[in-house]
C-alpha cells in the first residue's frame, strides 16, 4: 500500500530531500503542491500533508483552517514546519486541529523521522476497526502468537452473529452497523469485567469477533453473560411486529418470502493447552469448527472444544 504525502511548499528543496531520504522505501510517494493549488490535494485526500511555512506565500492559519473545513480531509494528519517557533504561534496552529508542529530549522534527519513515525502510526491505526475501535487482524494475530510463545494455556472465544445478513436486507446497513457496535460493546464489557486476568478483544471484520482470555477464566460464565445481555438488547433494534412474531420476512431472488429468526449470537470456545497448538492457523481451524457447532443450535448459544493433545 502506497503512502501519498503532499508537501505544501513554493519551493522544491523539501520534497527533494524527502524523496532522497525515502528512496529505499518504494511505498512512499511525495508530491509538491503550491498553496494556490491546495484544492488539488484536498480532492485527492493524501495520507499526510506537510506544510513548509517558511516558503509559502499564504497565511498558514488560513491554510490549516481550509484543510480542516474540508469534509474529506477532516482527519488527514497535517505536519507544519514552523517559521515562527514561538509558543503562541504553535498554539494558534494547534487550535485549528493540527496534530504536529516542528521547527522548519530542524535537521533533515529530524524531519525524516517525524514523517516516518507519523506514517507508521497511520499504518497501525488502519488495522483498527473504524466502526468499533477494536484491534483488527494484525493485532489479533500478534496477540495469538504472543500467547503461543509464552507456552502458557489460554482460551479463545470466536463470536459472530446469526441471521445478520437478513437483518441488513430488511433494516439497512446503517442500523446493521449499530448492531455491530452493540455487539462490540457487549463483548468488551463482559470480557474486561474479568479481574486479575490478561484479556484481549478484537474485531476480525463484519460480524466476526474474537476474545482471548487466560486459562483460569470461567469461559462458561463469560459466554452466558454475553448471550444474556445480547438477547436482551437486540430486540430494541426491531420493530414491534417483528418482535411479536419472532422473525423477519425477506424476499429472496426468486421473489418468494423467506422467514428468518431474530439475530442471535454464536460463540465457539477453544481451550488452547500449552502443547496442543503449534501455530495460530491451527487455533483458527478449530475455532471455526466449534463455532459452526454452536450455530447448529437455534438462537444464541455457545460450544466448547476441550480436546487435549500431548
């Protein structure tokens, strides 16, 4: 994935320096943009904007304000290389929701690492679910690998929703997203309620979640608590007619009406003894199997895989 970085500057020295510094990393692309052409940068929504105040012919505060007022770039990070290094000027810029300010007299090495570290943070943040704020696949895999390397037993809960696609078809994706956020809150609340235990909750994507807890944690209690709270809250996302009859009606591709039960949650629990798994793929395979077993039961349910291998 390429990192598009726009340098707002009337000169080309800065962009040339950065291209030279990043020449071994082909994922970075630097483009020089003059302040009067800022609208081009805003339309393209770069990954990072760097404003060199020392060599622009525009008021930097007005420029920052224009960037932040653009809806598409409201969260695009901006680094300002300051001409005026006073505390008052720094505050004026940061009041425009600008995240990073450094002196334009900083060394090339300093500017290089500032850009490099900001983009590294962006890369990390992309692995977090924008919908739920939970860690994504990269962090989930890292956490599982860490647990395996520790050679201590742990437990993995794989969770997803039943009949969720039918809900989206009837109620729409916006309301469907609200159910995803509800699910994330319920899982996080009940997993983090465990005391004296190292726990982790991640969002695989869509309606799929994972939780990792220590061996001593009572997985039965966690699953029961999640299911009880989910089943209580989920009915609030249906109209009275669907709640009363206990199902929703969806027209299939053939024009026939199909009935789907209200959305429920299924949980598959894998007890990972210290000698059982050699890699995270094996854990995922067993997790898929046991979650599938939970889905064979109507309504919200959980199933546990306790097999031991020595």
